């Protein structure tokens, strides 16, 4: 602790809460007068000398758990630095960690690759907190994770036993000694009361409108509520318009911004496998941001966003966003003096998924045994509800609970608007399930590994290229929009809209040039629906749907046009992908009901369906 002598010192904390954060300056996030005033206070304090300056630096620290049964579990933290600077009316706190790692037997399990940081700026009328971390890497070795959990549980049991022993040596409460009772009564309890009073006083300074608001604020809230209700009551447009919420009222007093570079979880599988082999499962989540703002009027706003998610199984990419935009965005607004007080919007971009039932079963089995099986079970016995011996009391309690539930259902629900890009599924055929298996010549190893999604370098979007001689279906569920609450909250109605859902298919080209990618054609023309879901308090649930006009001339056109080869493709996907060999009855069914092309044939002698595909390539009009 250093009292500032005659040496001028500038504050060490930056103006922005997270220098490496994509969120940037908090002023750019809300533009409120509170943030601007805090920055002016910071700039004015920069010319002053800090009244209090505290600096702490720790080069290396390590916590080692050495249980009775080795291994050694250690938590290593390097490059800890913290700095506190106090000025007149403002204080800055900055802390950072260069490296943090949890390891078992010298093998890292969880690590912050390039550290993390936290910054706090506390002014008279504004509190700003900014934090961020670099990429968090997780390596899931099942046996080592079990050892870490066992070591932590053993250490916790030792702490609990030591706490109980200390209580036996040092009595508390009425059985404690005179000095302990005096210390608790005249030192500990006054400090606790003082801390609670200071916390309540600080909360009332920052958020005076949290518990009460002025009449002008309530009038403004009613106007904002009415405008948003009208906006929510309108029909959902066909365009991809931006979803927005009303602006919060008043001056921003509390602000929290957290940003994370991402999380990478690698599941290598068994440790005795080859180091060059790809991991069984790898999940990557990038660009996570969280924000919270509270205003002096009592309003509060929160936001969560996510950039992308990728999933790989045995080195094959099975899930990837379709475009490079933000994958998830959720905005929440709570308004004081407005009914309903809560409003929120959410948008979810479209993702591409390569679905094979074989991969799905492998993934679920691995998660059940290697991930959830390694975690300790925390299930507790459910306590039976207390029973009353008086039936009349039970009837009165039941009537009261039913009336309370009905009154709760009659309250207006939160206003919301959703815009969801439904997943795009690629569902290929799988020749490995046949007996003998259908494998492309010269690419047997690739066929055994399985297909994957790729990114087209020219367009920058995911594409799927099947193996030679294989086909696939594309299930595009289009865009789903929904809105509710507000003006329709008393009716408990939700407006739904489905746009552009359709099915495409690529018929395998056998007997031709199998090196070319089969063309993709529409099997089910685009479908669009407008629907209303009603959930009244008294009465059954109702659902009404109407087909939208597909063409400009007002014709509703929902139909499926299939050739024989396309219909065969649908049956092949169901038989080979969904009911692959190894599932109940699938192998026998595949042999008995399989088409003639289920048996492998040389390229020079195409099968029957191969000739049908040839006709289909010449625009055959044989439709079913």
C-alpha cells in the first residue's frame, strides 16, 4: 500500500472494460449518458494523482492434490498481476492471468492458452465490469478425468473432516468461551451489518428506479409498451428484417461485458490408440459474448451471442454453420412499470448437418460411456410430499393451488420474436451396410471412414460430395418465424410462419462417369405455411395453419414429383442410413428387400437401377 508522494502517476486501468474484447468500448454498446459521464470522470482523474495504489504480482503458484492413491492432480497459475488505483470519486481495478492449467500426471486437461483478464471501474454513478479469456482448451481423457474427480472428492472430505474437528476444539455459539462470544457480538456481527448496509446503499445509488419509479417514467413506459405491442401484433413479414427491442430508459449505471475467444473440447478416446489417429470427438465453440446493463430507471438489458459451432467425429466434419455470420443472438429487455415487463428476441442462423444413423449411435454411445459415465452421479432420493390427515384441509389446499395456478396463467406473457434458420440435413446412402458391402474402387479406405462436409473455396459455404456411386437427400426446413405476447398475450396466441421448406435429392450415377458429382434436383417443391397456435386458459389447445401463396399469380402449389430412381433413392436412404446393418432386423431386411443394385457390380456392367439413373439423366418423365 503506497500513499502517493509528489510523483504524478496516470491510472493503469484502461477506459475500455476489455481491451481485447470485440465488444469494444461500453459507450459504443449503449451510448448512455452514464458511460459518457464515467469516461469524463476517468479522463479528469487521469490528471490527478492516485490517492491509493496497490500492485500485486505472483510469478507462479501451484496447488497440488496428492491423495492416498496417486496420481498427482495440480492446478498451475502463472503470471498473476493485479492493480488497484483509487482517485477522488473513482477507482480502477485490473487483474490478469497469463496462464492457467489443470493437469493430471503432467497431462493437461483444461488450460487457458493465453490467459484471461478482468477490469472494474467504479464511479459514483456508474459501475463497469469487463472480462475476457483466450481460447479454453479441454482434453477429455476418461481415466484421468475419473482420477481428478476422485482426488477432488477426497480433498473435500478431508476439508469437511478438518472443519468438524476444529468445531470440536473451538466451540461456537452459547458453548463458546467468553472471548469468542464478545468477539462475535462486538466485532463480527457489526461488520456484517455494516457490509449489508453499504451494499444496499450502493445498490440504491446505482439503481434508484429498481423498486420505485416516477410518474413520468411510468408514462414513458406505457408509451414504449404500446408501441412494441403494436409491432409484435403485426404479421411477420416475409423478409429477413432485423429484430429490435425498444431502447432502455434512463442513464446506464451498471454495465458488464464478458467475451471469450472460444472453447475447444477434444475427446481422444482410449489412451492406447495411436497418437496420429484423429480424436473420437471434437467440438469447437468460438466467439461467445455476454453483456448486461442496468439503468437508473429500473430497466435492465442483457445480450448473448455466439459466432460458430463445429463438430467432428473421427476427423470427419459433421456440423458446421452455413454462413460466416453470427450463429446465435439473444437480446432480453426488462422494463420497470410495464406489463409484461419482459421482452426478448432471438435469431439463430442456419447450420448444416451430415446425418448418418451409424454416426449418431456411435456419438451417443461414446457420450454415455466415456463422458457421462465418468461424471459422478448426484441423484438424490425424492422426498415424499407431506400428507394431511384431514381430507377437508386437502380439498381447500387443492382449490387454492388451482386458483393460484389459473391466476398465474392469466397474467400477460413476455413479448418475444424469433427468427430461426432451421437446420439443413444431408442424409446420404451407406453401402457399408450391405452384404457384401458396396465400396467404390480405389477408395475403400475413404468409404470405411465415412463421408464428411466440406467448405467450397469459391462460395465459402458447406457442400457435401458423396462417394462415387452413392446418393443423398437434402432436407431443408427453411426459415421459422414466431412472435407472441404483447397485444395477443390475453389470447395466448403465437404467430408462426414457415418459409421455403423443401426436399432435394441427388440420385447416384452408377454405370456412368462415377467421378462426377450427381446433380441435385427438387423432390418436394418449397412449402410455406402461416399458422396460429392458441393456448387459452379455459379450453383446448388450437392450431390453425394456412398455405401461403407460392407464386405471384396466387396459386398454392405444394406437390411432390418423383421419378422411379428418385423414389428408389428415398427407400435406399431409409434402408441403408436409418436401418443400417447392426440395428435390429436391418441386415436381414436389407438383403431381402434390397434392389438389384444392392450387390456390387463392375463399372462396365451397370445394374438395373443404374440404367434407370441413365434415363433420369436424360430428363425421363416417368413420374410416380
